[in-house]
């Protein structure tokens, strides 16, 4: 996949595409399913886990924009689509007609049944309403100052010639940010404090999850509602830190707790005046730590993995930021990086009525998913789609049905605004202070982990030069 900065012919982003009929049909409607690759379930699963992008683009070349993906542990294949009309039909339908498949994902044993991510129906809407305030409006402005301080402290440690995995450095940044937002602790938590134990346990678990053996643990727990075997041992230890932190906070009078997310969760009451129990609070905190910390860190790693391999884009970002008016180009860079390397590559629904996807009809009760890399690389939407070109988003707002790194509809990531703000501040800080370069000019391969797609080498970069202080 050659990626250059050659100016595209015509508009860089299009809002028109060939139409394809899509949506629910009358009960009993029948039709044919899309084809799958002529491989066993095990072989298809192994190929996807090993190289998700290679699998998706390869299947698309052979089968078209809508095809079946047969996975181990599932009786029925998952139907993958990459057409905007199909996407629109899934995201605009009533939630009861297209419940999320997140409750069936490998995250379910880890996050728990009370998580906003794994819940469906009224419970999901209740949890979402509860969690929205800390991630919008004035709260984002409050977090911004903390994010900037954390980013500046991180870059202060970098020296010319340093080589490191950007994912690891960004995890350090985003974990500190999430600790501040969720638990009200900025900087180094006090030794022996519940928050210190929780942070350290989270770091250890994330490090473990980077290994190949973790995928085996995920498969063993995939069909269960609770972690199994070694994964259960790991998360029992992590949970002990969560429950200790929750208990310590409950012991503080409500009027003295502050405005962090944990304090808000403990203070909230439902329509009948009931508080959340410890398990519900734990599930939401675990969700926000994993979804709001690791995904943002890996998205930033992907952004720098792309930038250091496209020097013109990297130079344009640095020049814009150092010129004092880089906001537009930073935002465009974020949008483009999330287009070409979305950390969450697939979003799934389970249709509750027969569903038309172009020439195919999917039976009621069947899983249907959107393959984001395929949607984001359509030539009719993004000319020269494999070209990393942030300028295609200058003055262009991403389309609701053709740019979906945060999902969409009632399941759109509630932390999207915070994630964008965090990426923007970190990108600006690094672009202003540091020149980076690739250690290896070859693009990093992708790696599947749980439900995410991460750079296999962590977005490894080298510090080439430190900018002179203004």
C-alpha cells in the first residue's frame, strides 16, 4: 500500500455514493446470505487475529463489500458490510431492533454485566445518561488543563536519540489523565493509597495483555460471562484494588468527595432512589479505564506511526503548530489517522428482523457488523483512500455514516469528545517540541487484541531533534 502526498484529483472527501437498498423487512422475509471465504472457521479466525486488515481487504477483493465471516465459537457467521446505506440502516433503526453485540464480545467477562458498554436496552440508556455529564461541556475544559500538564511532563523526559514504543509512552499519559478524571488523583498517587494500587495493577494487566498468550485466555473466556482460569486469577487481583478504592471513597462524607467520576457514581440515585452497588460501580470504572485509556493511547500510537512514514504530513503538522495556528491541521490529522487506522475496527449489531443488505437478506437474530477499515477506504468516499493525507479533512466535517471510529447512533462512544481533546493536546504538545522519525521505514503491521487493532511494534519512533524553546 503506497502512501504518498500526491494531491488527489477532485474532492478529498465525498458525500455521495452508489445507493444500495438496506433495512428491516417484514417478518418471514427470506433471501440468500452473502458468501464466505472457502476456509474453515479456525482458519478464518486465525487469519483475522493475525492480520485483521489483511484479512478484511483480502476477503473484500474476493467476495465484495458484503460477506460472511465464520468465527470459532459461533454457530452463525458474522455478516460484514462496508456500504454507507447499510450503515445508515443499522445506526438509525430503533435500538431494540438492532441491539449491540458488545454484550457478546470478549470484553464481557472483563467489564461485567453492569457496564455501559455491554448493556443493552433500558439499562444501557440509563447507564449512558448517568455517565454523560463528566465527558461533555465544562468537564472537558477542566480535563484539558490536566492533559496539557501531563503531556508536557512526558515530553520533558525525552532526549535526542531516544527510541521508544509510542503506545507505551501514550499509555503513561492517558492513564494519568484517566486517573485524574475518574478518581481525582493527578500526578503520582500517594504510596500505599488505594489509587496507587489500582493504577499499578492496571499497568501490569495492560502489559500482560500485549502478549500472544493473552489471545488464548480471551478465547477460553469468550463464551462465558465471567473470566475463566488464569484470566480470572488476574482480574480477581485487579478487582481487589477497585473494591478497595470504592470502599475508601464511600468512607468519605459525600459533601467532601469532589467531582471526579467515582464520586459522582457513588452519589447518583436511580428513579426509585437506589444507589449503585459496588459491582455496578466497579464495572463502570473498569469500562472507563480500559475504553478511555488504552484505546486513546493506541490511537495516538497509530497517528505517529503514520506521521513518521509520511514526512510531508509530519512537516505540515509541525509547521502549523509552531506557526501558532495549528488547530485545524491537528484536527484534520486526528480525523485522518482514525480513518486509516481505527482502533476499534468492527462494530456489531444483532438484527431482530430480516434485514436487507443490498442483494442479500439476513435472517432475524443474525449478527451484522460494519467493517470500518473497508468503509473508510472506499474510493467513492475517499479518493486515493490508502494515501495518508490529513488535508482531506481541512474544512470538512466527517460524515456520520462514512467515518465511524467512535461508532454511531445510541451506541456512539460517550467519551468521544474527551478522546478528541486528549489527542489534540498531546499532538500539539509533541509537534511543538519534538521532531520524530521512523526507526524502520516499513509500515508497522496491525495486531488484533481483544476488540481492538493496535500497531504490532507499538508505533516505535526515534527522537531526531528537540525544538528550541520559544
